[in-house]
C-alpha cells in the first residue's frame, strides 16, 4: 500500500514505530501533488523545500528522543483564509494577492506547536463566499470524482486535496456549510465544531458570528485527532469558549447505546434528489440495525434558514470587509493612472462648463477607495457587500437585519426543543450530488440554496459533521449530515464512527474505485 493511502492515524503509528520517516511521508504527498494537482487545482501555494525542512526537523528531534508534538511529522493542508506569517494569506482574492500576515492565527500556531508539516495552502471561494470554489480569483478547483464537476465550497480545495490523496488532513472553515458541503460532495469527512470551540483569532473574517474552523479527513477518527489539536480556549478571541476539550479519540470507538436519532420532516420535502434521499434513508436503516431508535422531528423555522442566513452573513461581511480600502489593507489601484483619469475628467467638465458636475466630482481619495475595492473584489464578494450594506442601512435595519436576528433565535429554539427528544439529528448534506462546473454560475439564488441543509447549524452555533454514505448511479459521493447539541462533539464523533464501522463508504477512493472521470 502506498504511503498516501494510509489514514492520518495510521501514518502516526508508522512514524512512532520508525517504519516511515516524516521526510518520506511528506515527499510522497508532494509527489502526489506534483502529479495530480495540475488537473484538480486544490492548492494555491505549495513550498516543497519548506515542507521537507519541517519534516526533517521533526525526524531529527524524534531520533534524538526530544519532545515532539501530537501531529509530529504529519502533513496538513490549510485553507488560505488562516493567517500564517511564513507564507501568503490571499483568501483567493486579488485584494490580498500579495498579503503576508505579520502573525500566525491561533489555529496555525497550534498546528506548528503540534509539529504538523504545513504542506500547502488550499484554494477557496474568495473570502469564503460561495458554494463551489468557482469564485476563487486565481484558479478553478475540480472534484476528484468527476473533474467536470465542482468540489463544493467554500473549502473546496481543502476537501478535494484529501479526496485526491494529496494530504491526509486539511483545515477548512464553515460559515454556512463550507466544510460539510464540500466534504459531502467529495466523499470525505468534514466537521464543523460548536461556535467558539476553535479560536477564530487570525481567521480572516467573513461573518464573525457564524465562522468556525474545523477538520477535513478520510475518517471520523482522523477528524477527531485534528480537532483535539485545534480546539481550546484562546484569550485572544472574545468568542472562544473557556471549557475543557475532551479527548475525542479516546472514546470514539465506543458505540452510543440507546442512541435516539432524529429525522427532520422538513429535510425530506420537494427538491431533494431521489438518489440522495435513498442513500440517506439507507444510512438511517444502518443506524436502526445498530440499535438506534429513529424518531421524526420538526424544525418548523428551518424553512426560513437560508433567507435568515443571507441577511445576517452579508451584513457582517459588509462590516468586516470595509477595512479593505487600499489604505489600511489590501490592493491599491495604480496612483498615476488614477490621477490621470481624474485630471482628464476634470478637464472635460471644465470645457463643458458643467460647474455642478465639477463640484460633485469625487476627490482623488474617494476615487482611490472606490477603484481599489472595485478592482480587488470579485463579483460575488461585491454582491454580498451590497446586500449587507442595504440590510444595515437606515430605514431597513429593523425590517431586515433585526428581524433576521429574531428568526435566528427561533431556529436555535427549534433545535433546543428537538434535542430534548433526540441525541443526534440525521439528514442530507446537500439536495443533490456535485453539480457541473458553470451550471449555477449565472444563478446566485440557486447557488445559495445549495446551503439549504447546512446553514441552520451555523445560525444555531451547533456542531455538525458530514460523512460519506453512498454514491449516485453516476459515481458521485453522497454525504450524511449529523448534528448535535452545543459542545456535544464527542457524541457526534461516536455516532459518526458507529456508521463508519458498519459500512465502507469512507474507504472508497476516486482512483481506486475507477470512478474519477478524466477532464
């Protein structure tokens, strides 16, 4: 078996026994990246020399009997939205194309402290705004199972690199499903923790009350391993929860006795693909065979979740992205061209004798702001900034933003009531398997509806996980979503692991199963 076919947990065992070195493992993944990423496009930046240098340092310290970290020598890919002082942090945007952070995010600092080998920065939708990774300013990422289809988003590169065997673990972010949705579409495991479980310090903000950092992997055990490393209180993040982090890997193989599984009535309505529904219902039968009690529940306000999300998230995005003005942060338009344009326009107005237009002419500073932002941001980011600015504007704040906050509270109350009756909620991750590249490019509303089953967990601050549960007839992965009450990640992992131990969907690979179509 090739090194890159092993799970993260198995690789750590190989390293501990001395059956493989970190340099050997890192080189194997770098070779896979060199061979396959030209077709997939999962990585924005890979520095082989830096990765091998990290790996060699771990090998030296391990051989010398010195203390090493929890992930010592294990390659980990990182979504290009988490600040790392050793490399660029672009957020897949022209606005930050040359930005090098002056500090490490807490997540990156924890990975470095754990002696992980940071093998590369993964592609994403610009500023994490999108559900297909088609909004990246730099390149397209393709689904390893069918290269004519999207990998999902916004953590599309993070999911695709794990699915294609280019990294055993990756770190993504989830604002409305951006870990779970691409995990479902790429046939890997993706987990969104409880809001506040993982520090957001150094995470470039999209929507601050919704963003969370979490793991993507080939198995729930690997995801649990990575979350153990990432989770924990951080005084640098005011929203970080000061609560103990369980050892998820210690209990993950213990099945949940007397598991009460909730099935949301509203999740199996019109619009759900027949093959997705069949796979999810078959997964529920597996749980029943394992002794789980299945109960239908209702989340009556879930029908408002997408609308609520697309008021709150753009509003917060509008506020967060105001700092990118060409002065404090980000891309600045060419000064000479700007002044030349302004002078030409002024001369034209003077010749026409249009004093009113001259008086209203933008200053060079205002024009610099406008042109810098216009050039730096892509169309989807601009759309969400404008939506948010409108929702927060005078006369509309109460009608939109304030009302959305009230509905958000009702959505959380629905979940609180449901978890009085059940331990986990099971259902689809997406309404359909991966769609074709460009299929929804001109239909933003259809793209927003891709998040139909995932946004509620972010609005309510709940943990959720996507695990593989089947394939469509055309060979595309289908994901099962499990959700738990706040801070119940341990229950979530154990519930997901139960299904994994009874099935082999998570062991399927694009190459090994000959399902990946050539582009």
